[in-house]
C-alpha cells in the first residue's frame, strides 16, 4: 500500500526521492521502498521523516500506526 501522505509531503516541498535520501542520510532505494509501502521503517527513521516534513508520524505512516491500535 503506497504511503500517499509521505509522497504528498515530498512533492509539496518539490523534492526528489534522491534529495530526500541525501537530506536524511538514507539510500534512495530505501526511500522508494518506504514510499511504496514495501518496507516498514524503524522508529528512528519514522522520527527522521516526521521532523523533516514537520508532520506527526501517524499522519505520514497511517498504516503503521493503525497496526498499533
């Protein structure tokens, strides 16, 4: 399941996956897989995204937080 909120935040900032990867010190492939929903990021990576996009983690990763309920 694609993580559309995450993708929307990146697009709103006019950033490419490569730019986000560089900014967050992650690989571009990992960014792509996270956005596509193929990889479930760890706690620290979720926090990195939340800080980077200045959005609550549950908004960026609703599928992960829904699993916690």
